[in-house]
C-alpha cells in the first residue's frame, strides 16, 4: 500500500473518531441536562468557524477570475 493511501486512510479514521467523540459528548451533555455547557460549546464552535472563514486567504481565487477577459 502506498504511503499516500495510508495517510489518507489515517485522516479518514481520525475524522470518524472526532465525529464519534463529539457525538458522544453531545449526547452525554443532553442526557445530564447540561444544556448551558452545550450552549457555550456551540457558541465557541460557531465563533471558531467564523474566524476560520474570516481569516481565509481568498486572494488566489481573485487571480484565477482575473485571467478571463472582462464581459462587455
């Protein structure tokens, strides 16, 4: 098996582990009726996603679109 295939399989496995862990944590917090903690974690998660999007480097996309001639 090639090294890149092993690395890809490893990433998929880790992704599934993260998904399972977060699902278990969410179910546990709902079961224990700790919705306040769940609310705080959800707010922090959305904030992190918004920061990633805000800091994303979108300049390569601008260069690709400027290659085409302008429309009349």
